[in-house]
C-alpha cells in the first residue's frame, strides 16, 4: 500500500525532488502538493526574461497539468498550509485536514522589505513570483512611467534591466559602494555599472533609503542625503529570508532556517525540508545548484536509499541580455593570496583569478565568460595551477603549449563539471543522455536534460559537447529538405533558381528533379515566393500557389467568413475613410468592427461573396488593402511624435507613413511588422517588431529582429541614422536583404539568428555600396508590386480567378 506524502511548496526544489522520487520509486507514495501560488512549478530563475518580455510564462513552466496528472499528484494550488499537527500527522489548509505519513517542507524564502515609512503603499512590491512580474508589467504600460529599484544585487539588476527594456525610466539604489558586491570586485562592478548606465539605467550607490513618499500610492523615494527620485513603481530587491513560520509553529527546530541533517531530515524524522527555507551545518542557500542537490538527497531518503548532502561551491551569472558576467568563490583582498588580472578596456573585458597556495579560490569574469566552467572546476577540485601559472588567465584553450581546439577543451572537462547552472546539469548527464538516448541536436539535449533550456548562456558549451561526443555525426547546419517532394533545402533551391535562371514553377520542378508531378501545399507557396522575389517583372505570380487568405486577400475566420482590413498608413485616417468604413459595415451587415493592435480597423464577418462589393466601396474612398493576410508588410505602427507629444524628438508619424507608403505591396518570406516611436519612451513598441525605429535627439536608432507572437524577443540595434533619408535607405535595404536570404515562412528574427547579426550589419551598415544596391533592387521590384489586388479584381482584370478559386489543397494560413 502506498504511503501518503504531503509536499508544502510547489517551487523548483520540491519539483526537482518529485522528479527524482518518481524515477526511483514511482509506486511508493500518493503525493499531495500544496502551493500558495495558484499555479504549479515554473523556473523562477527565468522570471527576469519574462519581465523583460523576452519569454512568456508558458515558456518557463517546468511541470504542467499533464505532468502532474501523469504522476497522479493531487494538486492543491492556491492553498496555504496554516498548521502542521505532528501528533496526528496532519496538515490544515483552507479548513481541510489532510493526513500524511511523510511530509516535506519546501516553503522557500520571503523577500526582505526594508522597514521605512511608506513601504506598504500601493506600487511598492518585491520581485519573487509571477504575480509580482504581472504587477510590474502593468505598471510599465503607463506612458512615461518611472521605476526605482532598491537593491543593486543580482535580482535587483535583472529587474531594473527588464523594466528598462519595457520602456520605464529606471533608477537603481544600492547601499554599498559598487553593484553586486557579494559577487563582484570593484573593477567588475564598475564595468557593470557603466554598461547599465549606457542603457539609460541610472545607478546611485551608497544610497540609504529614508522613506517612500506618496498618499494613495507611491510617488517618490527619499534618500538620507535628501535626494528624491520620482517613482510610479518601487521594487524591493534587498534580500530574502528563509520562510520558516510553519515549521516554527509546529515546534520543529529552526535557527536561521529549518535545521536539517545530511539526509534533509528535520528534528522530526518523518518531516523533511529542502530549498531556501533550510539551514544545513549553519549555512542557508539561495542558488539553484545546491537546492537541486538537496532535492536529489531528499528523494533518496524518501525511498530508503542512503545518501548525504555535501554542499559544493556555487557560481553566479547575471541574466541580463547582452551582459556577460560570471563569478565564483572568494575574491576578497587579503595578504595570503595573489591575483592575476587581464583587462581589455576597448573590448570591455575584465578577468581576475584569485589564488591561494597555488590554487584558485575565486574568479570574476566580465565580457568574456566562456572559461567560467573551467575556472570553476579548477576551484572546486582545488587543482594546483603551478604549471599553467603564466597562461592561466588566457583560459583553457591556451594550456598545454599550443592553443587547443575549443571542442577538445570542453571534452577535457571532468564528468562532474557543471555545464548548466540554471538547472544543475553536469557534463556526464549531457554526454550520457547523448549516447544512451541517441540525441543528435541541441533541442534534443534541452528536452532530455534541461541543459541550455533556461537562460541559454551555456548553449555554446552544450553544442561543443555534442560535437565532442558525436564527432562528424553532429552537424548543426545539416540541410533540412523543403518538403517530401525534394531533397533540397530552401537555400539550395534559391541558389539554383538564380544559377539556372529558372523562371517558373514547372521549370524548377523539372530541372531540380522534383519527386512529385506538381509539388505540394508546402513547397508550391515557397517556390512561388522565391520566383516572385528573384525575377520581379518577369515571373507572373501564381495565385493558386498561395494560401487561401492570400488568394482572396482577406483572413478567413473560424466560421468561414472573412475579415477585411483596409490600410491606414502610419495609423492615420480621416473622416472620409471612417465614413466609408461605417457605410460598408452597414451596407453589408458586417457584425463586428474592431480596432486592431496595428492601428487599423478590422471588419469581421464578411461573407465571401460580399468581398468584391466591400472592396469596391473601400477603393472608391481611396483605401487599399492592409494586407493583413500577407507574407509582406503588414503595418507600420506609430506614436504622434514631435508634432503633438511634448516628449517627441522626431516626426515619427511622418516617417511611419513614409515607410509604409514606400514599402506596401512588397512580398516577403513571412509577415513583416514595423513601428516608429518618437522617443525612447517607445509608445509604439518599436523594440518588439521585425523592424523598429526609436527616434532620439540625434536622429534615428534602427532596430530589427524582434518578436511578440509565439516567441517573445526584444530587438537588436542595427545602427544609428542621422537623417530620415538615411533611415529610409537602411530600412529598405535591410528588408531587401531579408527578401533575398530569408526562407519562406521564416520571420526576420529567425533569419537573423541563422545568418548572424554581424553578416547583416556588414552588408547594410558597413558597406554603403552594398546597401545602396539592395535599396535599388527593392525600388525596382516595387514597380510591379504596388497595385491593390482588389482594385484589379473589381475592374475585371482577374475576376476569373476569384470565380474559379480552385483550392489546390492549400491550407489556411496559420497566423
């Protein structure tokens, strides 16, 4: 008969323990899991990317409902255990009594809130869970919102960077003399501060908070020196304390944390504890690696296997996009130790290794962190470094005389070397899974081991392990065929279309030896795009090789009706256009009229037979299709810019209209969304678009490769343009380069990741002649593109296509 196991706390530590428990003894316990949050286990380490808009909550979920159901876990989420009765071996939550044979306490920690006046005002919050993130995101949506983050440690800086990424004006207040003083020495702290200030985040060190000001909600923060910082949001990130109240009330031994032995047992042998709430040999832990070690030991204890928790050294990495920082061990100055330092001011690189008795006891890496795992391994093993003393600071690849191949360097790491700090995954776990499960790709490794599945900073190491383990069998660039009709990949097909001057779909299929007579629903749309993009004016668009949405120039809805979205250049309209839309809605009994996120008006529920009539009336009012269905330019979102806004630096509306009027009608590999924000407050959300412009006093900051759909990704800065004309040329050339290199249905951010941002910048930013040639090719192609499809249809030029509309097996577009 199964024993009853109750787990209090549904966080990362208890989640990992349950994984080990179900692997070792799947039929040992009936498990009931209590969690104060109304959700299960998710990766709290990745809350910062969620706050920054780089990931969604769904992407950081570790255990979903299916996992709990598959393991027969009774979930009591949103219920707080208020009492443990050790005599009757029961717990109480929401007035319900639940018995246990074994109990695990994993209540984590509580944020420390500094006891100053105003700490309870609305708008003052901690940064510990998803609810905190959602509240901060809501605060960031207010235009011009200001945030003050109290605490310049790991968590505070991640929160500050994320809020800044969402457009907030952010100030960080830190009590000590430099940032992250527990993990960084002053030199690295200086570099980090310089980097964050370059992003517009203000840093105030040696800042002592006196009071938080406000009446109905927070309005400002007052320092002891009299400085006042306005604030719509205050984030407390000054530390955590083990959450021990439930154990204290139950009479379990508690000091700084819940006291546990080497087997994670508390003073009650039937009650175990693990995670941030515990104290072991006088130590409490807040980093994930020791917590996961505790989870493994607790699972063994519950299944009757002897094992002991042995704390190991831990390392720290900052999860702020574009900041490479790694630290481990003890790097304080003292007479009995020496140091080796490497500085490269131009490259923003700083490395410091601290030695004691010829062994590494601490390391701080900034700018280049690739050797972090190697230094950390030497530190943990207390390996003498005498023979490599002169070359130590240059990293693992420079040891042994000649420079090692990076793959060989990773292969030389010991089996217990930690590769993924976020998930506590060592080298042997990865290599073992590769060999035992036949893993051949990075995605396979992520799925089976969780390595590289969180912040991604270890991705390079994991890929090198794949190379070292599989040898020639690992080929990250292996060609994936377009479809079952051919062995050729997208890039090879595009190359051969040019090389062989193939100008029709039958010619492509014949010359490239297609396996089928006329292709399929996957390859025909791709071939049609490649031919349109390669031979403008020569190749005639094959309407039947397009998706249904593109063939009828409207998005099909789930009830079989269509949505019609007329174009509003830059989001600007006028009374004539609005009257035309209203008249069309009345005339054709269109049930829903909606303002879209792209600053247009969507007419939903249009019958297929009414489409020609709807567009005849809209064309008569001077409106053209907004191409909301297209693999092409959808919309250019704008704010009001300098014409109206007191913060506006440039005419963002005018530039947005200019871009959209210049580029509409162009087919691209996938949909393209743009935006122009008139100032860094970014009201048009330019930093999550395929192409975005943020206007600044000195001109135009051009961004690209953002995403805000199934994937969430902030943009990368391409370059700065001084004039509107220069900005136009750069944007147009960038899109043309994407048109020529992108694979069909590959969004700009995926294309940029595949070809590399450096190659894009080399072609568009560094080489003026190349940029101009891409611009000119786009201009030439537009001669054959800017014709409204419905104007042609209603004038009878291709009415026969609309009448016939043979489906040809084309699937509906998945937008």
